[in-house]
C-alpha cells in the first residue's frame, strides 16, 4: 500500500528525502489541477520523470526529463502517492537528484526575483499595518499581547523556513560540485537537523544527533586541556572521514568523505561552506 499526502504539508524535496532513504526503487506520483507528474527512483537514484496534462482541446500531452522536475518543484499544493518496488519504465534523467534540486531552486529564485522587479512595491502595506494597530488598540492588553506574540512567532517561523532553504542550497551545491565530499549536514546545538545532502541510505537525523555529541565532547575536552574553543574536528575511520566545524554560535557543519583524499583541499572546501552557513545563521 502506498503513502499518500498533500504537498501543502510536505513539499517535494522533503518528500523525496523522506521516501528515498534506503536506496529504494519507487514511484512518486503528484496530481495538481489538470496535471499529473511522476518521478521514478531506482536504487535511490532518480531515473525518469514524466508529466501529463490536459490541453484546452481535451487531448492529453506529455513531456519528460529534468524540466518535469523543475515544474514539480514549483507546485505548492497537490496530492502525492508514493509506491515502492515500481521500476522506471525508461531512463530520461542523467544528473543526480541533488544537482537537479539545486538547479531547480535556482530557477525558482530567478523567476521570483524577476517577478519582484517587475511588480511595484505595494502601497497598501502601510494601510494594513495601521489597520492592525487600530484593531489591537480595541482589544484588552492581554488579548493584544497574545496576538502580537502569535504574529512574532509566525514571522520567526517564516524566517527560519527561508534560512533552511538557503542552508539546503549551500549543502546541495557543495556535494554536487566537490570531488571529495560525499555528504554533508548542518546541525543546531541541540542535535537537530537543519539541512542535509546525503545519499539515500544515510539517516541525516542520526548523523546530526551523533555529530552534535562529538562536537560537544571535543569542545569540553579541549577546554579541560586548556586549549580553548574547538574550531574543527577530524575523525579518520576505516571507511571514511568526518569533518566537523563550528560554523556559528547556533550550529555546526559536518562533512563526510571517503578515505585517501586530499585533506587540505577538503578542509578549505569545508571552511568556505562553514563561512556561508555562518552568514545565514547569524
């Protein structure tokens, strides 16, 4: 039996990250208005994308490839269905999912920027603020305070959502362009995952929790030895390396690499990413 839901509660990037965790072969179908899109993953990799839609004349047409994914990423609502063990009927996708996601988000950002430049600033914002102030003045002090708190929480939530998108873009670009970094996460000080770019069989939440503990332990150890705060932690294991950097006071950056790499170049890439992350979090 498949998993059903709505894009209003889980957008496409989150849905893919949730669904493709163990290198699964599956089919994600999304229905939005008169359009129907399908993504086929095999062994955790996106292999095929197709979209069908009804024309004004009543006929049905379709197109395939990466442009389908870019269109699906724009959809803010629609019903989805995830079905496992359904192989792709053909192969129309060459690039990795992370690269396509990054490119799709870039296209969306450019389109939104173009629309913002073309539309003049609304003059009714001041009027709305005045109306809100007048409404609050008619309420009791307790009710007005409660509404203001709710509005502040909503604004903070919206800001955090924007920051998460920026953090995800940083990681996606890093992993897709680096020859040595195979995965990366950003974790807050409580061990909660803020963003991730990992292979399908890697649990980002587990990495976030474990590495947050390692960073905290390394910091306490350095303090006890009188070495000050920890800037960077390197763990070299049999099957790969873990590089952890305290990106800001609010979170840390963690990168995964294979063995036998140029650590100097990797450290430079990680530090550049940490600097970008710091500019978003601080």
